[in-house]
């Protein structure tokens, strides 16, 4: 399926799904760098990965956390990503590409579970996750060494394609290096039936981080994170085309893909 944008060129149209695989309750004040004017009530944080279907094949954006990380960090799956894929008629071996937005534990577990997939990662992210900054406990807290080792094994197996900045993987499917949250964080821009959308991952956890210029307080470079908000806005026609990485509102705003909770269609306009 194709559509004709304003410049007359034809772009493929991708299906886009958000998979909510876990959730935790946090205090709202812990989700913003500046706590002024933020209430002290609960503010859940949902965990997502994303599936794209189109001419490039089946593309999984992030892989969720591993069972080991779940136990170590007192997390629980509400819907395992592989079970979500099964609901959509796919097995792990059907995944053609895995895009890792970054290597934090909740985005880069289980990479080895997708045996045919080419993995896409920024040069600066693997350097960050294996370099000098990991000497500091506060920086490595968000990583699982087992996950990083698994990605390195995929490198040695010839399954990883590195990117140095922005890249077009295929017509209608792009990577944009944002940084900020981690040194090599990238977002995914994908063309759908409702136009271009951006899967922002942890470039913005909640929509309010973005609208209030008040980032989630897990930051490698604050300036890059704030500039990233402006870069993301320039990639889409409206804020409604930006999908935050951890916001429970995603599950309220988008229709269930198969009539059940846990998988949501992002290629339809939000409610």
C-alpha cells in the first residue's frame, strides 16, 4: 500500500503497534526533573515495545526486559512480547529487523530470541554502554550487563548494523539520533496511514515531559534531551503524531489491535 505525500513521491504505509508488556506505579514527582508544580500522587509508568509491519518486513522496535531483569528489579510481565507477537500471528523467527532505541534493561533484553533479525543500533550507544561511563554506578544502574553482553555476541555473529546518526532503513522507515537520555538514543520515524509518526521511546517518557519541557530525570545530557524535543516536533505534522515511550495514556488513546488489552494500533488517530 502506498500514499502520495505533498511532494508527489509515493511512500509505503506501515502498520504500527504498541505492545504494553509491563507497568509499575511511581510517584508523579519522580517522573520530572523539575518537581515544581508537580503533584505528589501516583503516576504509573508503562513499559512498551513496538511492532511495525510493511515493505521492510516485520520490524520490532525494542525487545523489553528479560526474565532475569524482571526478577532482579521486581518487575512482572503483564504481556510477554513473544505472546503479543503470537496474538498478531508472528513467531520470533518472523522478525526481520530489531531496532534498539538504546540499551537500557527495559529496551534491550532477549535480543537473542530473534534469530533471523538484523539488529540496528547507534555507534555511540554501544560505546556508551561499554565505555568509561559504566565505571559509575549511577550511570550503569539502568543497564543489564547480561543484555549488553548479548548484544556484543550479536555483533560478533554478524547480526548488528551500526548507524552513525540519522539513517533511512527503507522508504517510510527512518532512524533519528537524539541522545539526551543515553548517549546513543535513537527514535523511529515511520510512515503510516495517518502520516509520519515518531516512536519516541525514552526521548520522552510521558507526553507531559515534552509539552512542559520537563524531562524524566534519567539523563545523560540535558541539553541534548531538550533539543531533542524540538527535533522530534519537526519530524511530524502535530504532537498527536508523537508516541511517548512509557505513557499509560497510549493505552487509553489508541484502539486495541485485536479487541483485547495490551496491543494498540498507532497507525490510527488517537481518540
